């Protein structure tokens, strides 16, 4: 998993609810190295297919399938126990990228992509969360937690899925 931050899409298009499309395309880039630009015809096609033009990407699975991706382990408890243990940084990569649903004051529920983790500083690199991260996507774990809090129950609530390439059938 090798990527360059400059090729990551870090915000939605204007006037669209396309955060899930952004997450899917970023995951595709991180896993394959292939870039899809936000101003391309294929991006526009994905926004149309998924329903992102009209407020929610209710058909986002069509985009994942076309990109050759699948969302696998669904967590209502992100595997932070793995991130907080004493394993090598290279071993974290087997869990990444992870799509996470956060609650954000600007947009309500918002899809972001966790693409890296630095255990020494407990920092997470997040794509698609431009307003809350550093210019190159880093945010401390303690700061990111606030976006997972259920205000009514006063506890952390996770909704995350690992993303990986579909295995090709022979």
C-alpha cells in the first residue's frame, strides 16, 4: 500500500453528498495506485450511479463493485485494540484502509477513509476530512474520537468497514 498524499481527494465536490464516492475512489487509489480525478467523467458516472447527486449514495455498492473493491469486516467497534497494542507498524497495514462513518457538524454523517496510523504519536491519517486534520491528513486519535461520540449515550460508537480488493476468479 503505497500512495502519495497529493493524489488523495480530501473533500467533497461542491454542492454534493459524494463523501462515500470520495472514500471509494481514495480506497481504490491506496490499494491499486490508480488515480481517478474528481473532475473526470468516470467520477461523474460514479456520482450518478450511487445517487450521490441527490443527497445520499444509497447505491454505493455499485461503485465498489465496478472498482473491484469490497467492504469486508463491518465493525460497530473499530479494531483499536489492534492499533493500541505493541505490534509492528507494518502489521497495521493489513487492516487498512478502513472506511469510517463520523458525525460532523458541517454535514451530519460523513464517510472518511483511514489510510495510515503512527503508533509513536497515536496519530491517524484520514482522507476526506479536510476541515479537521492537518494539511496532509493527520489527526491525533484523542481528537478523532470526538467524531465517533454518540451525544445521547455519551459513549464512543463505531461504524467502520475494512476495504480490500476483490479476489479475481480464475
